[in-house]
C-alpha cells in the first residue's frame, strides 16, 4: 500500500512538501546553534542555545488554534501553497542573517519558520482523510512521520556541516533556498480539497482561537490525555536536546562533528490540533 501512495498524486506531493519543510527547519536551527556555539565573542552561549528551541516551538502554543481554523475554513492545498511561498522569502532572510553572522536575524528567521510550521501543521495531517481511504490512513500517517524524522536527522547533520568552521555563506544560502523552492513546488502539486467548513469564521484573536481549541480537546478526554502525554514527551525532549550541544562542547570538549548530533528539532513531530491527534493514530484512540 505504501508503494502505491508514494507514486500517487493524492499523497506523494504532501510527503515531499513535509520532507523538504522539516529538513529546512532543522537545517536552519542547527546552523544557528553552531553560530552561537562556535562563533567568537558570543556571550551566554548556553542560554541562547536553549532559547533556540523555545523560539521555534513558541508559535505552536499560541497559533495552533488559528492554524486549525484556517485549515478548516479554506482549501488546505491553497493554504499549503501560500504558506510555503512565504517560506521562500523567510529563507532569504535567513541567508542574509547567516551571511552577516547576525544571531538576531537568525533568531527572527527561526521564529518565522516556527510560525509557518504551526500554520502548516493542521494542513499536513488534516488533509489525509480528504485524499486517502480509511484503510490507507495508517500507512499515510506512518509515511508522513517517517518523512519528518528522516528530514530532522538529515537537516540536523547537514546544517551542522554547512555551518562548521565558518563555512562560506553561499553554501548555506544555496541549500536553504533550494529546499524552500522544492517545498513550494511540491505544495503546488497537492490536489485541492475544497473548503471543509465554508461558514466557519476564522477568529484573528489568538487567545480566543487557542481557548476554543483547548475546549474542544477537553470535550473528549481521550484526545485530551493524548495531547497532554504527547506534549509532555516533546517538552522533555526539547529540554534534553537544548542542553546537549553546549554539554558536548564545553564539558566533553568534542568537535563540531560530534556536536552535530545534539541539535535535532522536536516540534516538527508534535501534533498541533485535535484534528492531527485524531488522524495520526486513530487505532490508539479507540
């Protein structure tokens, strides 16, 4: 079944869109970690590296409700297309930041990548029931998760290698822009879904939209506890992975190649809405 999905337009463009997107997120994040960790004259390195995880994950806390409403109100394929088009411009800002070795610009880029990932999250999981048969959902979910974890690993490794020893910014710039364009190109091939809830009003008040999401989660205690367990799991991972790079460098005195294994981004795989929790592992909710 997985072979047929990977050759089908119903699924393959989404798979590659998610793969390229997760790769770029972790590529940028680990490049920033290396700038902080090995660039001369940077103060409070450990604190800044810890903040990188918070900067990327932060939008998931207050924009997930808005992202879920947008995915329900508008055609999910169109939302993906526009979100990934914006990502190209944001990647360009990241190139400027890396070229100037500007940590503030890189932080701003990472935050905007987090916003884009938050808005794309409900699309990449919520779209699966629109295009896949019920019996195909477990395979589809597994493949999306597989793409995510492969991209996290590759993006982390390549990001570290691209940033180590002051590598030329052209290498970093070329890679992040190429993958941003590939991500957008893949999004153009995602089939239209139509509007899931054409009468839904998208609430621009992020406090209300987030509160509405939490209320919906609370209404089904199975999903509520699933969200809590998943959130706790990734919180522990975020803390551990944020502490790893400075620990490896300052305590163990390891080289950049060893540190590369310590900067994996965790929030790419964390669900951001009730819709995602339902579609990711339906067999676990029964």
